[in-house]
C-alpha cells in the first residue's frame, strides 16, 4: 500500500559508543576446585610495585578518559563491589583501587552490530518545540559483542513542516549504578544513571540472571493513571540464553529506572507483551502472544501479574499466515484502539499491518488491513536478519501516525501515515 511517507532519516549502529560495565572472570565449573579467579587477580594486583601500577594505569586507563566522563568514580565504584567479595582488597591504597576497578571492568560497544526495533512516545517535556511540532522520545535495541541486546534512547521532534528530526546522540554513555538494596520481598532492580545529562547517555544493559543474554524490544507506553498522572512504562523481553520472559520497565526519568519481572503464566516463556495506555473498566489490559502464533488479549487487577487471556487476532491473510504479533502498545483514537501488527509470511518475511479494536470492549475487532502497510523493500531488505520490518511502538500526533521501524534487524527508519487514510483501507 502506498499509504506511508518515508523519511530520509536513518539511525545506524555506531561502534564508537561504548559503556563501561562489570567484567567478572570465573573458572568453568569443572575447574571450581582451583579457587577464585577474582581472589587470584586481587592478590596479584596488591603485590604490584608502585611503578607497575602506574604503568598499568597510563597504558590502559588513561586513554579511556576522553570516552567516559568521570572515569575515576566509575572505576572506584567497581573496586568497592570487588572489595565486598575479596576482603583483602580493602587494604588497597588509592592508586591500587583504580587499577583493581579497571581489572574487573570492560568497555562494551553496546550498538556495534545493530540499532533497531524502535519504540516512540511523546517526550515528557514539550516546552520550546517548533510550532506544530511534537518532541519525541525513542527507545532502540542495540546489539553488541556476543549478540547481547541493550536498550538505548534518542530524542527528537516531528512536524508536518520538517518531518522527523532526530537529535545527535551524546558522545558519552553513562555506566549505570545498580541499586542492590536488600529489601525483603523486593524483586525490583533499580538502575541509576545519575551522571546522565541526556537520554542518549543512558544505557540499560543486562544486569540480572534473567537478562543475561539481552534486554530486547522495549515497548514504551505513556500510561495514564486514574488520577491523570502519567507513568512511563515499558514491557520488554528478558533473555537468559535459553528462555525468554516478559518484564516491566518503569522510568522515573532518563536517570532512574526500575526493572521488575512480570508474574503469571502469560509472562513466562513469553515475548511481545504490550500494555494498553490506560485501564479499561477499572482493569489493566495487555496484548500478548502466548502461543507464538496469534495476538491475545488479557486483563488483570495487578500490573505485574498476568494469567490466561483470550485469543484476539489470528493469522488470516497470506502475509501473516505463519504467525503475527503486535508492534507496540495500542494507540487510542476516537474511533477505537489502533494496533499496529506484524505478520510473518513466505520465506519468513516480516511485514506490518494494522487492526482497530472497539474502545469500550477491545475484544471486538472492528477492522484490519488485508494487505501490509509496510513490507521489506528490495533496497532495504539486507541485514543481520533479512526480509524484516518491525516496530516496538508508534504514536499519533495531529491525526498522523508516526511510525519508527527496524529494518533487517540492523538499523532504524521512520515513516508517517494519515490516520484517516489508514482507517479507509481497513476492512
């Protein structure tokens, strides 16, 4: 369908953007009787001469200063984590503390391989935008070494006059502080990016066992509470290398986040859950894909617990015959809930379509697109995973659908569509 107007703006992976994260060398389980590698390294560093320590620092640590703001505090924070594990490290002087912190840290290029599957919401601050424009906040999935996925952010604005304008990413990326406060019954991981001066400086990389191999496909949602306040929430897929599960991100700002696993059968071994942006009849509502084939609809009294559900939209047309799912949270229109969908067809081609659900009763499908609104093009089908277009969340402004999408699991692009024209082609 010739519904979409495509932007010339593309976001490509940038290997120069790095973050410092913990490095934790361990022996394989079959060599566990050899003791702790962490203790061995600490002992070796503590035995170094002052000249050797200074040489280590100047050879490796000093060159990092131009890429990482406040490098000294980052390394000292890592040293303090090691000192809790190896008491002997507590005797280190200031010079040795920095070197120890560096031995147990690594520089990680979090978007070296790919930058894709974007999600878009209105930016919480709308002051000083051009006339007729809306400021936007983007999340993107970056892939680095080991095919590990992290979440990064961008800002920008859109207007009918200028189209999409995406702000340049900050040079620095902030190494987050993990709040490991021991609170009984608390299953929340708190991520603090206190030194972040811009959303693009904040990076969420895996920090829990459930996320060990990736935080994938964040679906941002501006959730409106009963009292009118707005929470910035997002469902994402946590991957530990074997199993997937759905978890929830709550963002208080781009400097502070909470991550919490979702409970219930619908969240286990599940991916692609997307939250409705408000309660419906007093209950939370969620889209999912429990059977890996169809889009399901669930309701819950608890934001973090999801059970059961009912099949809502199943494959019907050839371009979605293998399976389908959502492309982000439903968008509320006067006419109903607009759901951007993805479908998998021949040769595992991923295309995108749309469906309209009843506003009062979203279990009722009012209309859907018989043909894709976006499919892989001959010019942009090549990449890490060929023949894929995919989005994790669009938004509507001025009756225009603003659609960010990933291409071939490689880079991100943008398109727009008039909502009224989209509704006309739905059946």
